């Protein structure tokens, strides 16, 4: 299964190589925007994209980005709860 993480494209870093800086949960990373690039790369700045293994795979709107980020946060919290429950069960055994 592939998982794309929402990130906002904040700058074009190397137009010839179709590279941009994306902010993903407060962390900035350089990504390849070839899959979403149109004629005007600067038009990507400020847009949200699903980022997967260093590529902006699809453009999404801000609402979809927020929903996806919330779902990922909820999954992380659920995983922490399951791990705590497993630790408690092992301690009782």
C-alpha cells in the first residue's frame, strides 16, 4: 500500500529539474513535481499535494489535505494506544 502525505509547495527550487520545496507537517523537503507540473511551475507554489517517496503525486485542495492530516494523526494516536495496551497486558502476564 502506498501512502501519500499532504504537503504544501512553498517554492520552486530548480525549475529545470522540476524540483520544489514542500512543507510536510512543519518539515521542509525538496520534492520532484514532474507528476503535477504544468506549463507554469510557479502556479504550484501555495498548492497542496500528496507527497510520496520524494514526488508530488497529485494536487489536492486544502480541505482534503486537512482531513488526510487529521486521519494520519488519529492513526498515530490509535497505534500508541494499542502499544500501551499490549505493554500493560504483557506486564500482567
